[in-house]
């Protein structure tokens, strides 16, 4: 067990800062698309960053608390240590931290109403509910095979499309295609996580897609998600300069290497693959943003 010298460091670790690029990436793409269309606005863009980061931190806190309560986190856990299960933070403090962070995300979301229509409040309510319902409630989404769908929605479609919307006040087909591409690639982070935890999740009756359909399904899904993400980005590359096409080709090679690593590894070795998968999502978002600015 890791012993922290300060409570602050324990909270920082519980927020899982290495994962936050997954929530920043779709906002980056939405902002790049708004800039490309001459609609970029700094204040709503920054508010979208705050909502995305705070919502993910709240989700990380909630997962830490509710997975501990459900017994999904135990001494045999293969992933990074959790704050509540490790005794760094009390369950009560973690639950309180979850609601405080979620409240801050909602406050930032309410500020976005000054830049867009009032209907945006329903998007905020949906995000807040799913932050908690992901691992809590009578039908926790992550425990019933719906975690992958949540990732596509909340790390792809919703943040890209609505980051663009609060600046341009409209939607576009391109924003949807790119949001779907990023959502599918982000799902691979969850796939590696669940692939690693197959035995533990099965014992805890956590019915992830890997538990429901097996590890082979996870390997195939990981590959297909990456290929589909790249295919959905092809409209940006039709008129792209050769150097940009080369960068996407290099990304494809990097993705393939990471997929091969996933196929070979088991147990804690997959924590490295998990980090590289998250890195790939961020790199893909950067490449999409560059493409939007130069094509």
C-alpha cells in the first residue's frame, strides 16, 4: 500500500490525473472545429473544458466510492490502487468530494446557458445523472454492459458536438462524425481496463462487455474501434497535404503496436497498455485538431 504524506496528494491521486486527457480531447476537437468555421469563443470553450474535467473527476471519485461499496475493489485488484479501498480517504469523505466536484461541474455548465439556449440544461442533467448511475443505483451502467455506450456518448458525441454547439449555436455532420470517431477510440481505454479485470469483475458480478462476451471479443472490439475511428476521419484527409496523411499513417502504426501489446499482455502488465491507449486517444484528438486547422 502506498502511504501519502498529505491528504492533498491522496485526493490528487484519487482524481486520476493521468486519465483526464480523455475528457479534454473531445473538447479540443470541438474547439478546433469551431475555430475552423470562424465561430471560436474563448469563454464558452474554457467553460466546456471545466465541465469536462470536473465531470470526469467526479466520475472517478464516484467509481472509487461505489466500487468499494459493491466489493468490486479488493486486495487482488490489478489496476492502480483506489483511494477508499486503500484507506487513504474515508468513504464518507469520498462521497462528499463526489458531490462537491459534480456540483462545481454543474455550476460551470449553468454558466454555459448565457451562451446557448436553455435546452442545454437537459444535457447537463443527463451528464450529472450518468456520472452517478455509471457505478451506482439500482441499475449501475458499468455493471450491466453499458459502460462502452457511456464512453462513446460522454467522451465522444456529447462533448465534441456540444462544445461546437455552444460556440457556433448549430450542429454539423462533421462534428458528429469526428465525435463518433473519438468516442470509439476512447472506448478502448475501458476495454483494456475491463480486459485486465476480467476475473475480478466476473467474481464481483460486474457484467462488463468483456465478462459478457469474453476476452476475444475485447481484442476484436479494440481493433475495430481503432479502424473505424481512422475511417471516420478520412473526410478530413481527402484534400490534406502529404505530411498530414503521413502523421495519420504513423498514428495507425502506433495504434497497431498498442493493439498487439494488448493481445500479448495479462494482469498488471496491461496498466502500461492502458496508459498507452489513453495516450493514443489524446494524439488522435491532436491530429484531428491539426487537420481541422490546415485542411
